[in-house]
C-alpha cells in the first residue's frame, strides 16, 4: 500500500509513477478527495467530542435545574451528531483504504520505463547456448519417452494443465528442492521455513494478492482459506503486526512449497508441456531489511538466484523489468531466464523484486531503529530460488543425448543416489 502522505505532499510524483506502471493517474485525485473528506469528518467529530467533554464536566458541577437539564439534552443531540460523523468517517476511510489497496507500487526511479516486456533490458548473459549434432527434442516429447512425465494421466486426475511426474522425474524434482534449500541455507545464510500451503485472506492482502487478484487464486469458501500462489505470501507475513529490532535485520527466509494459480492460458506454444500450470513447485527467497539496505539486498538476491543456475550449468540471462512489466507490489525487479534448447526459448525461472515498504504497510511490519525514536516500516524483497518446472525443462532439454538419455548436472547427482543420467524406462 502506498503511503497516504505521498498523495498529500507529492501528488504529481504519484501520478507520474502510476503512469509508468500503466495505471490511470486519475486515481490520485480520487484518493485526495476521499482523504480530504475523511479528515474533515474526523476533525468535526473531534471538535464535538472536545465540546462534549467540556460540557460534561460543567454539567457535573451544576446544580439541578432547567439549565442543567437543557444542557444534558443538548449534549445528547451532540452525541447523536458524533455518531453520525464517526459512521460517515468510517465509511470514507473504508472507501479510501479500498482504493489504496487497488493501486500498484510506484516504480523505482532507475527502473526502465516502458509499457510491457518489450521494454525489459537484458543486463547480462552467462553460459554458452547448448549445441547439438542432432535435432534436440522439447520436454513434452522427452518426458514421456523417458517415462518420467505423463500428461494424459494428469489430465485424467485433475483436468487440463496438470501432469504427473514419475520415476526419476519425481526424484529429480525432489533432489532439486533439497539441493536448493541446502544451498540457500548453508551458503547464502537463509533460515529454512516450512509454512502452511493455505493461508487466511489477511496474508494475501498483506502480500498484495488481494483484493486485486482474487480471480487468479484458489479458495476454500467454507473456511475462507486460500491456497498460496507462492511461498512469498506466508514468508512475507511471518512478522505481520510485529515490531522488529534493527539489530535483527536483515532477515532471510527460504521455503519450498507447492504453488497454486488459476492460470489464464490460451492455446499455443507458450502453454505446451509443463511450462505453465495450475500447480507447481518452487523454492522461494524472502528478505526483510531496513530501507537503506534494500537496493543492495536486491542485487544480492539476484546473485543468489543466479548461483543456482550457474551451479546447474544452465545458460541464463538476467533482465531488468520495465515499469509496465513489474508485478503489482514491486518497485524494481529482475527476471532470470534459462535457455531451453528443445523449446528454443528463454524461460523465466526467477523474478527478484524489491517491494520497498509497500507490503510492510499492508502487513504493519515495522522495526525500531537503533538509537532512534519511533518505528519505521521494513522493506521486503522476494525472489524464486528457483522455480522447478522450467528448471526441469532446461535440465532435460539441455542435457539430452543422441541415445535418448539425459545427463544430469553434477551437483544434483549426490541427491539422485549417484545417478549420472536418466535413461528411458
């Protein structure tokens, strides 16, 4: 949520930020009008409450009589007026908060300006694209031939955009999760968390998923619990409604979870295989830090996600996202894409974002500065460390051999019982 003071003190800057994010700048005037109405109603109510307090003290000192009874009747009228003003103020505040919750974060001044992904900027590319002396196959052919992916049974069990991983495919998935968690804990200093896969609506509100993106989420209506779209949601909410000490920052959390999303997909190459589905696994990274460190922590976060790609021997590139392509809560973001030789595509496996205090305001997560007075909102950052389906795609497609086997990255082999390659079953 954006700080209301920005709308009061720098409305033109907010308008420009919303334009860059692809939002209508007229919302700024709506926010300012609602804010003015709410503050006016509160001021009137407080003025009457002060009057009522003064007159109540006076009534306590007065002798019984007509003057005292008249003053009591007048204060009853004042009380009714206060109730009316408070009710109108509460309604105005609710309308104001609802509008603020619909507005995205303001992009960082250094973020590339553009309307969509075409304006993203490639920052660096690492690794040589895999070359073959035969025609490489896409994973939707490799997987079934190896006996590790079954699309028909996935659709039979759950419908379109679901699949079943079997044998060494499911083992590879498990191995990658365990290896990535070990890497982030032992080498990057993260604390491992195993959070619930369902959360209350307050968590989704805090992370910026609600109310705007309810249509993309799965919900249990009876208990009003929601399946998480990413572990970012529970990890960002771990310290909701808490005040942390600056000495304890930054906090690093990593978690494996399944992720559930109502992907809105159309026919075409972008949805073939396991590139995009309603359920997928991911190892997530979340940081809570003081504002002065958040930009440095973002660059470090990108590097930690790159370490995964680098260790797996996957060619990858880093792109800084344009203002029109960033997520709702992000003020600056980078995507990491790996090369998939069979698809002939760059596939996003991580998006690393600095959300500033946008999520922290929604979660009311603050810290107490060392030697300072009062509290400030933390900055939150998140990134995939990394997402599994497209990582599996890249391993299969880049590691395929002429004999139909797939050579596994060396770092994964100990987690696969020493297995060096996947063979057709």
